[in-house]
């Protein structure tokens, strides 16, 4: 489908898709929490993702412990929540780690640091789950923690809750960058920060849930403080939707990241296509219009689709449309110059050989890239005659010398090929080129 990154949940309910010192094996692997699946799923997924030259974003759910019960005894015996029941809050029919306890925050951060240090991930990702979505008539049970940790510094519990989340976000980012400065940190929050009725600088929306007021997630603060590298608001509504219009919110978020070292990607509601009460979601053009709108906004750097499972069902033919139209050509992941802006040395395109299977390119990496700026992959461009070059493909670097077969080449046409080296943050070298006879 032309994607260039995958975002995979690896710690959905305080249990892990990898051997961890900070949580048991996930029940979503074998059906039994704490049971070793016999291999390392995270290592396997990263390896297969990188083979296809995709980024791997490791998705963590920081606070959630259970999905549909509040019984600690149902957890694996080794689960940290059983060892530290004072860290745990029950709300609705779920268990959560208390966001307001400093030891809990440190524990969550160490669990993320473990993955950053031991696995070759490209980014740490979190979604919209911070303080839980509110349940009518129920208050999150953290008054005692506020009295102990927050009352002296904060005059109200809401500001204290927001500060707890802010501290977690900042600490995660600092920890990631201390371990591996090139690993990105991104968050995909609920699509509305605040309504204009709550704050004149909020969006022209009437959303029933707001990040700032209901989830205690101050997305504006993270952007302004530079605590994240990308933000991907879940704008899961149609263009023109009365309470929260896609077009209004895409424009609002664009203004939020203006002149900030933060990329904006839009969270797209693939799961709603032909599956929602709102009529536009039954129109095969709605999703296309949203992506087209993104491309008209300079500061929207891409889309994150929720979810792949839904896209693979091809609702209203959208998967086909992505393959043949919107995503028919490859795209490089946008650069983040605030993390690194130095490019590798250019490779050498040593030869282009024409045969019945296509044009075979022989590529050799620059010898200094091993020592100074390692090449992660090659970007291969092609121009026909005097036409402008376009990106043909990307290929993961596996050897100092390797080949690429262009099996789409017409043997009756003359092409010029350009090859660049790119590092893992997508800084590109100058191009090496050769022309067919």
C-alpha cells in the first residue's frame, strides 16, 4: 500500500511482546499472561519491518493494566501491579497505574528505556490513553495521591493531573534521547485540545471530550516545550462534521506546530469507512478528500491510518485506491533536522546493466559511511529522457555492494538513474547517476 512506517502495540496492558524486566509476557501472544511464546515477537517484527525498509514505531500504553476487570489476582503472579498494589487505581472496569505517583512514573519510563536500549526501533509511540476517558458519575480515585504529592504545589487537582502527564512525557523524551538520540518520540492524542468555548485559542468545535479538560493531556504544552518529535491527532470525523469537522481541526493543528520542531501527521479513521452513522463515511471519496486536504496543508507531513486491519478489508475499495492512486509512488519519511541534519556521503552507482528482466543497478556505499554516518538505505530515482526524476524505490542497505533490479523499465527507452544514501533519520546524500545506452 505504499506505507513507510508501521506502529505496533508492544505493551498493551502492562504486559509485553518481548522478554521484559518490567512486565510479564502479554496474554495477547498465547492467551495466557506470563507464558513464554518461545520466541521474541518484537525482535521478529523489527527485523521483518526493516527488511522492507519501513520504520518500526514501538507503541506503548503507559498506564493501562487491564481491559475488562479489576481483579489483581487475575494477573500473572510476576506482574508488577501485584507486587505494588499501592501503585494501582481501579476505574470503571479497568485497572491503571496511578499517574500521580513518582515511583510509578519512573517505573513506566524504565520500561520504555529497556526497549529503546535493547531493540533497534525507530520511534516510541503513544496514543490517546493518559488519564482514562471519564465515566459519568465516577471520579478517578486519586484524591489521596493529590493530598500526598500535589496539594502543596497545585491549588486544584486538574492542574496536578496535567502536570503528572507532562512530567511523564518530558521524562520519556529525555530518557529516549539520552539512550539513542536518533529514536523519535511521538504521540497520537484525541483530536481536540480544547473547544473555543473553553479557550478562545481552542478549535471551532463542540467536542464532548477534550484532551486538556478530560484526559489531562496538554498537547499544546508538549509541542511548545519540544517534548515530542511528532504529534498525530486522531481526527476521526468527516469533513464538515458539526461537532468536530476534519477540515477545521486539520487547519487548527497545523497552526499549533507552526515554527515548532514537531512534525504533524494526521490520524485517519480507516475503521469508520462504510461503518459509521455519519453519512460521509459511506462515500468512497471521503477518505480520499481527507488525504487530499492534508496535502494542501504545508505543515501536515503525512497520515497514520487506524488500522491496517481495517484497510486490508478494502472498505469501499479504499485499499485499491491507495495502491493505484494516492500511494502509488513511494515516499520518504520526512526529515527531522532538530534531531540530526548531517547526510551520509554519496554512494557510487558503479554500473547499470540492461537485460530481459529489466535494468540491474550495482551500488557501492561510500567507504567513510561505515565510520562516520552509516547508510540505512538507498533511494533510487529514475528519469525518462529529459523528464524530471521521480522516486522509483527505496532499498535497505544490507552489504557494502548490492544490486537493485528495475523490472518496470521499458527496454526501448533511455533512462537516467540517480542513487542517494540516506541515514535512519532520512538525511540524503548527493546523488550518483548513470544513464542507460
